[in-house]
C-alpha cells in the first residue's frame, strides 16, 4: 500500500484543535489540526488496538486511557510501554486538499504476530 495516494478531504474542514477520522478500507487515519499544522496517525493504540480521541493537545486511547503526544505520537502514560508510539501517516497537502500514503503493515505489538 505504501506509495498509493488516498484522498482525505479539506484541511479547512478540521478546525484548529480538532480532529477528523477517515476510514480507508480496514484501517482508519486520524488527522489532527495543531494550530494549522496537520498531523496524521493510524487510529489504533499500540497497547491493544483501541481507537484514539483528541483533546486539542494529546491523543488518548478510548480503551484503556493511554496518552500520546500529538506532535510526536510518543506514548506518555501507562498502559503503553516506554518508547511506544503511534504509527505516523504521511500527509500530502496541495492547497486545501489533504491526501495520505498509508505505511506498510507491520506486526501488531499486542498480538501473537511478534
């Protein structure tokens, strides 16, 4: 999937300090608007795959409450292990239009695939 461009929508549709989720097949991308600077991650927690919420500054796992830095995707609190981070998604911005390239799939850290 890497290298394939997926259209998402318009940056102007995401107010500053807000987020929007975009389903792309069996994965979902969460795009944050950090003071006009968009960031994107896959919408799953590396702990056990929970969906993410955004409070304007941090991402929070809806399943167990793990916190992540919105700028870096780094885990900031249990139950994620030290060094755990969200999977970043490459955003492509052309004017107001957003698209992305999905990262290649790797093993899920919370499954038997590792």
